[in-house]
C-alpha cells in the first residue's frame, strides 16, 4: 500500500516543505551560477527511470563547457569550478531534482538514476533497481555513496527495492541529513571522480 499510494503523497508533501524552506538558498545559488556559467545555471540529462522509462533529471551546473582545440570537452577536473566543487561536496547540486519529484519522475528515496549505457551491463538482479522510481538519495548513498564499489552500491539498491517502507524511507532521510552535514562519503572532487561502471566482469 505504501509503495503504490502513500509513498507518492509522502514525496509530494516532503518536497513542497523542503522547497519552501530552502527557496532562498535556491534563489541565491541560481543567481550565482547564472553569473558563473554565463546564463546556464542548470544541467539536465536523460536518464532511465522506473521500468527504464526516459526521464530528464535536473541539477545545478558544477562544470564549465570548455573544450579543447578539437571541440571535445576538457576532462572534468579541468572544468569544475570552485563553486561547482562546493555544491557537489555539499550535495546542493541535487536540489533541483525536487522538481523532478513533484513532477512524478523521481522519488525522494530510491536508487540513483544513472546512465542508459549501464543497463546492458547490469546482471538480472541489478536490473531490479529499475522496478521503483529513482531517488534523490537512497540506501546506497547513506552507506558510502562514492566510496563503495559499484557492486556493493547495486546490492544496496536492490535491498531497498525488496524492503521499501515508510519507516525505511524516514531512516534514509535522517541518515542523508547527517551525511550531508558531515560531508561524508563523497570523493567526487577535482582529482578523484567516481569511476564509470564497466560491468561485473
């Protein structure tokens, strides 16, 4: 019952409350990024959502669009700005995804939406992470985020799919708040990006 009905109500109420509370922060960040990135404060990208349906996630932009002489984007470490690194480390770059939650593309809690190119690389069990809506935060994020292996991360995602409940979501939200305040589990800095998933072999 929670998964099919009450979770959506929980998402809507919590997202609206959070947006009302943090609206001044959103406004300030948007203005700062407008100046920093010359009018493009947001980054959006197509990702697979529930049942692998296409969704377009929103984030605050953390990198410039600088390219080399051949027209290719420079490495992440050369494009990330000081402000961009700060909003990543504090997870502020994820805040625009609250609008994805309001729209119904995402949930507050669930497996993180990754890239379409990873889907053929998943095992049958790992693919079960797409049985629920992707989340802004999840069980994997409060158990290491980018400091754990992809295999372990997917194990946490599938565990959540099997054990979703109201109390479990409350626990994850609380642990997420603690992680953000302590800035734990993040290694996506200028020189230590999370390595791409290349499969289970």
